[in-house]
C-alpha cells in the first residue's frame, strides 16, 4: 500500500474526490493516506499506466488540447459593409 500511496503523491496534480461531508477533499499526503486500499491501488495503477505510456490526462474543461492549433480556427471575418453616414 505504501508504494501505491507514494505513486499517487508523486503523480496526482488535482482530483475531484469528495470527503465524507460531500465537500471537495484536498489533495494532500494526509488525504491520500485516508483512501481505502482499492481506491489508492486503482488511482496508482492508472497513473503508472499513463507514465509508462507517456500518456497525458485530459485538459481542464475549456482548455485547448495539445492537438489543436490556432491555424485550424476560423479566421476573423473581414468587414464587408462600409459604414453609413
């Protein structure tokens, strides 16, 4: 279990786990230590698989993906109508 716990401490940057009260649980070594064996093992194994495969986690919602580029974006439309006076 200590190996799994250490893997999570070294690889997790953020999470969306909730504490017993339903509030977001902080990502700290202490909160990781409170996880049950099956949960910590699952998180550690998934993190290990990503590290071994040079994988990456999804971006935050709304963040541009690594595969996207500005070149694929729609160009800004040119002004076609002349202002009237």
